[in-house]
């Protein structure tokens, strides 16, 4: 039980109650560990034996309340979400449910009545969202891996701001049965960890249709293969990086230079269609999916409703259907132009996000800051891409900066392969962030 004891000791040490919506009693967790050990002793193949798991609180865990960070809509499911059930079947043990931007609406991690989740290494700054608690639980060394969800960047932005790995599979690869949707056609379950092989193992264990989720998809034959030994990597033109703060711009430019020096073929492309598609997610009619998902819940004005989230979702309910139809055509046109720009490149390398704002900056301009954080993430699910976010050397000790490797649908293995190679070349600071969980500093 040393792993469980260490987890609860770490929780007490870091004193971050805002990370958790529901933390399980230690005795219950220890009982689950004993049950998994007994399964292993009886001969079960449990690749995640001994691994502690945190679950974003819009994903069902049997017997624990699901709130989506809105206590007024809470329910207690009788069965696990498919993703959770598959990880538990592989030996993982759930430690608790983590905080999030309410209804998974946000990239900041502050839109929750359970508290604003602060960054693991910088308590005056945001954690990023919406999978905020999951990312920080991993970064602080409390759990081995955590489940998030990702519609607009919710599994990648907090990974970057907390210096951990964020894997966003191809939409549909992991069934979303038992997940309260944000945008049903775009959502996916994501994984956060400090170890890339562990994160990709978790994705593999959760993947595949479950016969319940109508949008779940099997990997086409021959699609999920590793990248070539000498890959072609697309990167943005200098003009497409204007949204970055200087620190993030310098770190991205440095990482591209490192790859070129290592012999990678790096090709600049025009990112305009990608950025235009990203703006469609919230500035266009696709946000109507948020109202379709939880509008009835929001309109009931439940206890704990966040006013920023409520405003976004209610406004989405006023969008006319013809705008959504028009945006579907616009998106198809942008995807065609983007695919032409990408050409024969094996992957696209982008900054994961733009900067690391303070809590005060988000409080002063919650919508504007949130929108900027999604500059390089929002198009990903609209285009059906897979993505893996990894930390890189920020050039300044203690800072967390990240890049993301994106590939076309179902090229998840290639994304993970290339992300691993990027991480291997990223420098000692990136590895130091992964190897040494952050210690909380009093706010």
C-alpha cells in the first residue's frame, strides 16, 4: 500500500484542495488495490497494476458523484464510463474525481465553484482547462495518469502549462459512453501523464467501439503506424506565430532549430486555413453544440452555475440552424486548403498554447484570454486530427512551455512516435519538469 500512502501524503503536502471535486476515502482505495493484486495473483494480465488514476468530473465513475463542476446537476452513476471501466480492467485504481472548467467549457481552469485550479509550479497563474485538476494531479506527482476530455484543447493546454504529457486521440477512437458531452460530435477522452509510453498505453487500452457510443470508430486497417525514420515535419511561418508571448515564441523557434540541427526535414506552411478553422469553433455556429449538450441543464439555473459558462452556453442556444449549415461547408473548404498546405508532411508541429496568464489576468478578461489560449488547438478536432502535447525547454528555469505534434485522423501512433522523438531532443529542462513533480508554493 506504499503507493496509496504516498499519494495521500502528497495530497496533504501540496495542500491543493481545488484539484479535487471528490477524493475517495483512503480505505476504499486500498481495498481496490488489494482486489487488483488478487486478480494479478490469480493470473490476470494487468498492464496498469499499481497505477493510480484521477478522473475528470464529467466522466462517470460508478458510485462517485458526477458534477461537471456544477453541484446542482450532480448524479451518482451505477456504472463506469467505458474509458474508466477499461482502465480499471487493466489494473488501475481510481483515486478521485478532479475539478474542471464547468461543463468542460473553457481553457483556463478557473470556471468552477470548487475553486480556480492553480498551476502546479506557479500558484499565481492558471492551470489551464478544462482538464485542470487532472493535469495538476499528475504534475504534482499525486497520480500516475489522469483522464481529461478535449474538445478545443482541454487536454493539451493544461498539459503545456503544467509541464506534463497530454495525448488527444483521434475523435471517436475512445468511446465517450459515460462522458457528459461539451460538443458531442467533437469530444474525445484524453490522457495526462508524466510518461509518454504510459499515456499511449492507456489510450490503447481504452480504444475501440463499445457498441453503445454511436460515434466511436475502429482504426482502419493499416492506418495506425509509426512515423517514418526520416519524417517530414510542417511548421508555421513566422507570421503565423504572432499570437505567442516572447518566451513561447523563443522556445518554439529554438525547438524547431534543434530539430533542423538533428537532421529533420522541416517545412514551413501557411497556417491561415488552420487558424481560420480554429476561430470557427467559438466565433462560428459550432458552439451551438454546447447548448445541445447541456443547454437544458443550464436553463434550469442549477446551484453553482458559473456566470461566464452560463453566458456562453445560453448564447449558443440562439444560433440559427442555417449558420451551422453554412459553417459546415466553410469548414470543409478550410480543411481542403489546409490538407493541401500540409501536403506530404507526416505531422504538423505547433506551440501548444500562446502564453501562461495569471489568475488576475483571466479574471479581468475571462473570454478574451480563453480565446487566445486556443489559437493553436481549436481546429484540431474540427479537422479530425490526433495530437500529442509534450514539454520543451523554455530557456528559463521553472517555466513550463510545450509543443504539440499533430497528425491526420488515426495516425495516433505516428503522433506519439514523433512526439517521443521531439521530447528526446527537447533538452534537460523538459526532462527536469517531467522527472520532478512541482512542489506547491503558498498563494
